[in-house]
């Protein structure tokens, strides 16, 4: 009897130990580090979107219209188009404020595209231009986004009208070579707005090829700022480009040249002539009639030709990535050179 009890106890102890060991082994056994992924849910038959399709890139900057003129205002601050006789002066203040502010901040920037072409001819904005173009490096754009995005910058040009309505003589004027002309005081505020997509290396759907803008908050006129980067340093070392695929070699950009544009210090690329010829063709440096204007070498100025029709084409990229070529025929009225200006900006 005693022997039977001992045998039964031994059997129960063995079974309990085996059960405990199995439980411990289950707890300590390694898990599969690469489990099978959860199966994707079945697509909704009512949806036209593919399961792997990415959402479309949303355009950040918006304009009030797609015409050549309306396409060069920021929709947030647009309150009406500016007449031909006034828009060049508005652009002049725009670029002077931009160049002077960036110079004060120690930020490298240089003229590009149509603004560079205007510099080549006479250091001024071409009278048919609706906007301005400048460039920076991608590293500079990242710095601007980190420290200066959304900042407002004040711009002030003092007038030269004395109390009582008198104007100073030519040697008392506030600007070099103003000839004693009366000038109105100018006070503007500009916004530096960085596109959240500025760090994207690729073009995407084309809706965000402009990396930043310098915007006049009183009327919506702006400067387009694009960033250059070595987008494929392995396959194409030393080749810089923007998202719109304008490409430059390092030796074409550097060393930069110091110059002036609209009366303030400016910087231009080293091989400016090659850059302009590649973009606009060699004739852009010699053609003396364009967009209803004629180059007058004695005046060193583009003069409007009254009643001269001309066609202009420009590309409009829609939010969905489609590209539309808009062709406009413009009849130029009036005539004569654009008025000179010699205001000296002050920045606060």
C-alpha cells in the first residue's frame, strides 16, 4: 500500500513538471522577427483610387487668374491689376527691398531668368516684365525656412518735398541725379513666404516648382525665388538645377559677380552670357525689338512702340499637374521711355 502511494506520487510529479516546462518553453520561445504582413483590405469597388496611389500634390502658391497679367499676382493680396505706367515702379521697389534686405541679412542671392536679361541690357527691369526672378542655393533656402519664413519686412523711401510745397534743388535732392524732381514718400511691407515643399528634390506634379516668394502685401506682386541643388551628385556632379529643370554647372555660377540692378547692389552668375544664351537663345542679347518695345541705344532704354501688337506665350501649370500654354495678343498704347528713378531705399 505504501509502495502504491509512492508510485502514484511519482507519476503526478512527473506530469506536473512536464506541464510546467511546456508552459515555460512557450513563454521563452523566440517570436518570428518578420511576421507576415496583415493582408491589405479589399479595395472599395465604388472608389476610383488605386490602393497604392499617393494623394496628389497640392499647389501652395495661388494666383488670381491664368492670363499673363493675372498669373503674376499672389491671390491672397490681390486687389486689382496695376496699370502699365505704374507696374514697373512697383517692381522696382520690390527688387530693391529684396536685394537690400538679403544683403543686410548676409544671405547670398542672385538675379535669374528675365531679371538677369534686364540686367544685361541696362541694369533695369524690362518694361514688359510682370514679375522678377532670383535664385539661392538649397542650403540657403533651408536656412530661410528655418529662421525667416513668414517674416514681414518694412521698406521706406523718403520723399523730397519740403514743408510748404517746395522741392529741393538738384544738389539738394535725396537721390543721385534726381534733378530736383519731386518724389513721393514710399512705404511698403513685404512678406517672405517659403513653400513647405521647398526641400523636395523632385519636380513632383509641377505644382510647387517655386520654392519661395517675396510678396508685396499691398497689391500681391511678387518675386519668384527658386533654389538650386545638386540633385544627382553621383551621376551628374557639379550640375545644379531647380525643380523646373534649369541646369547650370558650378563654373557657370561661381565665382559670382558683383554689380548693380535698379540702383542697388546685386549679384549675377559668372557666365551670365552663356546662361542667357542657353535659356533664351543668342538673339536675346542682340535683338532690339521685342514685346512692343524698341531698344534705343542713345537712351540705353527700351521704348514702347505705340500701336504695336505683339504676341506673348506663357506656360500655366494647374493644380492637377496639367500644363496649359496661354497665347495673348497685346496692343501697346502710349509711347516714350519709362521715367528714370533714383530713390534710395531705407530699411527698418
